[in-house]
């Protein structure tokens, strides 16, 4: 049952309280700055509706702001094929700036975009055989000397050391023996 | 000479037995939605700020595969909740699930194993393991609809704990599964090798035109040369370049 | 809710077939390269027979010549293009594409091709010029006092006064204060985080159950 505003609440026990809550105004008073526990009425914070970091409004992204560096103003995300000449006011195309995509001829190319899972079986066989070889020979270095390159797994990474050995190793070694780099230490003439 | 490396001895072939073994990690993360929605980078040396779809601390694993319809829609729902909490500046408590994953080297159950309930009112009932869920350490057994409860507390005395263990085989190059009580080897069932893609790798059905067969994959065509990738391709296609670039400054 | 819609739809109409390719497309072999196998149209999940294999690994790609890698890159690119086409077709009919993990498989292959090519170029460049093939980086100190790596840019002219950024051994007043406060803030964040972890570990199920308080009943 609703009680009219302003009516003094009388207790069941016959004790009349003079508490201020019992003398409420007929209209809601909104006290300025009354927050937290003492808030009155539903509060709508407009601030929460403003776009910000969490709200993902691209208009506020630094990409579209006036204060941005000049390079970003016409930024399209694509590499430019020339430059804007300020003297003549025209766009000058530069051949070197154009992207050229070199596409190979795929006719007769047999490799596909995916690998069959049967390969895993073959790889496992190779790996086990190679591990056995290593155990037999005692070290990876010795095992590498006694196995064909294709029968090792995993195949070695390419590094500058390896490439030097393959490309120049023999030449440098023979030239060293010939004495092109000065006297060979420990060798008597 | 070309030399190879990486040897793992003794081998533990059981550690990577998994139904989802071949699922790309990036895809699994994507369907779990534990990927950044947006990364605020370029902060003059301060670390990036990441906004997630579902925060990794909030992701609760399930026995279902994350890419299944039901699980996926659950993740999407959670991501929506998280996002709307952020929009309305509400505080959202992350779920911080306790990590129940047992180490790969400790795990002994595999699909296809015959298991028996050791304690409780269902004691003695048997069934074959259908699926295992490593993230939640759950096992789904065919024909058994039971749940482990408080009974597990005193299970050490009943001999439930450590029924199986991993032990080096005679040759000393591989770990095998051995029963603690009897000492017999219990081989891993063939069903454990089943993944999403195949029942057994030997019997995988190759898709014509998409899959590269093994012999083609493992043929060596690389001959090392002192020329960069671009130089070799230019030589092969017949592109000749006469211009020489002027020196530039990098700063 | 609306996000779940495609999933719900797909399970509802999974059994239906829909004509995606016209007869004209199916006859032209060159045109067909842009589309998936017709057996895969409108499926919720590919049948095992049509499910393609795994991505190329770096170890396998190390066996392949540069020309093969170049071609394989374009094979992967064509596959990705085909997948994007199929996803577009499915989405426009409110379906989910079957087996979207194919995207990630192709992406993995392409990433690894780049990795192997970089490895080879790096070896050649290190041998011939002594420099790495990786993009050039500079260590600089920002106004806020952070020292970090930044990709260097190419310029035609040498730097003018104040154009080039450097690493600074001693910070000026503002940057120093920024760094001091930053480390303090990070320390406090970490401390609070550790507290949270401990508090979470100490929480029991009962505390969770009685979090909101038991219902208070006054029977007197």
C-alpha cells in the first residue's frame, strides 16, 4: 500500500519518531554532488558514451587528425609509384618506385600447397636411421662423414660458415698449402 | 661440410600423441578467442597495450575441442560479454582457471585403453577410453557415466595412484609404459595415434592436386650457391639489371 | 547472440545442398583453379577424403631449391586466394566455411618459406658483405627515456643536425623522472599482481559459496 508523501509514519508500537526520513518532500530533491552511497535518482553519465580507446571510433584515430605529420595526410596504405612535385604541381611517376611482381611459370610444377601425412612416416624412418648411425660412430661429425646428405634428418641449416666451406674452403686450403698467404708455420724450407 | 644437429635420446614418442596434434596453433588460439582484438603499439619504447577478445586468464578449457560448434559459440559469447563490459566501463572479474594440466611426460592414459573404476560405488566397472582432454586432465570412457569425487583423497592406500609409469626399455633408447604392480609393459594402443586428420599416418588418403606425396617432398633440389635468392631467380627467369643503386643512408 | 547466428544456421541447414558453381565454371579448367572442389561446397566439415594435409615444415623446405621455393610461394598464394573466395561465397549465403584451419596451414607454409629464404640470404650476405639480411635497426632513446630498437629508414642524404636519433647514456630531468616513476608504477603493479595470485591460491570453495553471505533469518 502506498503512503502519501509527507504523511508522518506512525509506529505500530505507538512511538512516534521524529526522524527526518519520516518527513519526506513530495518531490525528489537532487542534491548536487551527491554520489556513491548517498546518490539520489538514476544517474546517467554522458561521459561513458563518448568515444574513446575502448570504443573503437576511427574518427578519433591519430591517422585522421589534423595535427598529424604531412606524410600521413594522403596515406592509403599502398606504396606510392612516384612523388608530388611541388614546383610544377604535378605527380611525377618514377619507374623505379613501381612494384614489379615476378611470377614464375607453374606449368608442370608438382609440389602442392599441403604435405601428405605419409611423409611423416618416411621422415621418422630417416631420423631413426640417422640416430642409429650417430650412436654407432660416436659423434654427429663422424656420422655426417659416413652418410649421404639426403639420408640425414633434420637437414642442416644454411649458415655463412657452411657456405664458406662449400664455396671457398678447398681453394683457401690449397692456396694455404702452396704458401700464398705467407710462410706456413712449422714447415721447414 | 653440411652437418646436422638435434638428437633427442632416449626418445619419448608418447609426448606428442594428441588428437589435435596437427591443428595449427594459430588457428586453435583464434577459435579460443584468446587473441588480441587490438594492439596499441608504437608507444615510444613503452610496452604494447593489448586488448583481447577473451583474456588468456579468463579462458576456461573444456573437454570439448575448441573448434567444435558448441564450444566456439561459448567462446564468442564470452568475448561479447567481455567487450560489452569494457564498453560500459564495468569491472569484469576474470575466471583464472587453475591449471590442471599434467606434464606430458607424466600422462599415462591414451584412447583405446581399457580402464576400471577402482573406488566408490562403481568399483569394478570397466570401459574403453574414448577421448582424453589434456587441458582439463579428463578422460571420457565408453559406457561409464561417473564422476570422480571426494573418494580420491584416500586413494593412495587403495593403490590407485601411480598404476602406470614410464620406464626405459632394454635397449635404452625409448621409454615404454609399464605397470607398477606387475612390471609388464602395456603398449600404447593404436587408437592413440588417431588425429583429426587420419586414423593412421600410413593410411592417410591423399587429396589429389593439394597434397604433395612423400617422395616429392623429400627429394633434394637445393644446391648451395654464393648468390642471393633474388639473384638466382633473376638469372633463371632472364632478368638483366644494368643499373647500379647509389649509396643511401640508413638512420 | 547475433554472432552465434551463422553457427546456428549452419547446423540447421547442414544437410541442404546449394548450387554454388554454375555449369560454365565447372567446364573451364583454368577458371576452376579459383574454386574449391565441388564436393566441398556447402559442407559444414570436409569429408576425410577431401581434407588436405599439413603445412610444409622448415626442414622440408630446406631441401628445396630457390626456384622451387619461389614457385611454391605462388602455389600457396593461389590456394589462399581460393580459400578467400570460398569463404566469401559461404558467408554471403550465411554459412560457415568448412575447415577454416586451412588458412592457417597455408599461412604457416608461407611464413616458413620466408624463413628459409631469409636464412639462405643471410648466409650469403654475411659471407660476402659481413652484414645480416635482416632489416636494419637502430637503438634509440625516446623523449620518455625508453631505450629501444627501431627499424631504420633509408634516406638519400646524410642526416642533418638533430635529424638522427641516438641512444642516450644519461637521461635529462624529465626523462629521468618519467623513468623513475614508471619503474615505481611497474613495481607496484607487479606487487599487487603477486598479492592477487596468493589471494586466489588461498581461496577455497567455501569462501566462494559464502561470498554473498548466508541468508539472514530472524525468527524471533
